[in-house]
C-alpha cells in the first residue's frame, strides 16, 4: 500500500464516515493535518477510558451493579443512533458524544469483568450485548435504513 492508501485507511478508521457525512465527526487540525474523529466514538472511548482510570484509582463498584449498568447505559446511544439512522431526526455532535460516553462506560465495565476474572458475569454481559445487536439488526433489516450507508 502506498502512502495515500494508508491515509485513507487511517481516515476511515478514525472517522468511518463518508466525506459528505463529516459533519458527524469532530474536526481537529494538528500540525497542519486535518483529523476527523467519529463524534460518537469519541464519547465512547472517553467513557471507557474514564471508567478504567477510575477503577485503577480505586473506584470499586458493587458486583451486583455491573450487569444493570451494562444493560441500561447503552440505551441512549442505541436510541440516538437508530432514530438518526431511520431518518426520524438528525443528531448533533454534542448529543453523539454525550450518548457515546455511557456506552463507553458499559464497555469499560465489561472489560473490568474480564480483568477481575468474573467470567460468569462477563458471559451474561455478552448476552446483553447480543440482545442489543439483535434489536438493532432487526430494526435495520425491517426499515432497510442500512442501505442508505451504501448510496
């Protein structure tokens, strides 16, 4: 791969939006280079990093709280993404970042289940994730909104 191909791969990894949808990204200019970060993923990664740092600094949540949080926290992200994707409304970057943050916390909690050796809890969390994927997939299939990504 040549240098231009690598730039395109990096662009798609960081933004994963077509150039006409760059309004859904956060634009940074670093050293004269334009960098586009997916707004929702920016919130997502920030949430994951926050919960992991908090845990390393001593925040310990009760074990019973992990699964309810993993079940509830992604809900705002899924609602925001689905209503935008079904063209019911257009989201804004502040909402994308804000709803991505709790999703990241949920992902961080799932990682912490593994780190702490809570494999039974981890498997239960994977079932919750699977249910979210199933619901999103069914809505995508029923409304056919996924085809708009390929137009």
